């Protein structure tokens, strides 16, 4: 089942089809950002963060570098370049038995990349809210 | 073989025996920090960073939260509290066929934790050099 959910995630990364993402998220999905400690709870806010993150990160240079698995999820390592700064990070994704995403956590390195991402995500979320 | 190396890593985390860590590192081991982009190359500097990181992070509240695997390595998620700040991170460890660590990358979240770690690692590395 993890496979199914993970395949759908990769599908979304290619298609950028928001309806696919929405279907993939569990109603009680939780998002944890690289910047802020407090988890963002619920499908609506998880969706909003993931859509904004894709807009910010998923340019031409975005690529997945590695994949590690557990019984109920996967860690995907990615890298991308923005404004000459390399952003290296991981998506830590947990799926339920039906392959829906219940938990999505992101970490990035180095410090310079987190500061850049902090600024760009703030701008993106503000634009989405406007 | 990954199992062997990973078991030895967990053993080191319990024992804090530096000789065990040294034996576990490949001569060409590379360390990548959460703070700095440039990889630290070689057994000596990788050893120094890992020893300092253990001193800084591995207090009473340190615990591993999750484990994901690939053919040649593992991602280990950890959490610890320092000065009232929760540090949540991953060790991304790659092993060679003999179970020695060839690559060790760390990412942490949130931003507050990276800034704290940046300061504490700087102090620890300076103390080790003194």
C-alpha cells in the first residue's frame, strides 16, 4: 500500500495536478515544515503548504536523489538550485493502509537554504492567501 | 552488510566508544553538516564532526524516532531537547559492502534548532581543537 501512495506522490510531482494531491491526502494529514516546530494539522493546511512548496522548489533543477523505505512510508532526498543556492532536503512521508498521506515532514540543509526557503515560502503563502 | 554497519552504529550510540566509531568509518568517509554546504572529506574530519555531534546532541533526552532503509544505507530520525528547544533531525548514512560508513549527512529542523546547533557545534569543535 505504501508503494501505491508513493507512486501517486511521484505522479503528482510530474503532473502538478492539484486534484491528484488532494485525493492523496488523508483528511487528518499533518504537515511539519523545516522552519517551524509546530505541526500544521488537517488536509486544508497540508495541501496549502505542499502546493506552495512545489511552486517554490520544483523548478527545472529539482531532482530526487535517493529513496529509503519503512513499512508505512518513505524518505525521499531532493536537491534544487534557487538564486544560486543549493537546497538539499528530505521529504519524510507516512502513508495509511489505503496509501493516503497521513504525515509529511520536510527538512532542508544547509542553513543558507533554510533561510532562503523561509523567505520564499512566506512570500508564496502570502500570495496564495491574497 | 548494511545491517552490520547499522547495528555497529547503534552500538556506538550506546557505548560512546570512539574506537568503535573509528573502526566503523571508511578511510574516505565524507560528512555533510546541516549548517554548511561544503562536504567535509576524509576519516579524520568525519570522526571529529561525529564525536562533536554526539557530545552536543546525545543527552538524556536523545532518542531515535524512525528508521528507513535502502540497499546501501539508512535514514534514522532523531529528536532531542537542548535548552528547552526541540531538535528534530535525520542521519542519512551510507555503508560500503563491508559495512563501513562512507557517507554521513545530517539535516535538522526547525530553524531555531539549526541556529542552536550551529552555535553549539562551533563551540564544541573549538574546544576539541584547543
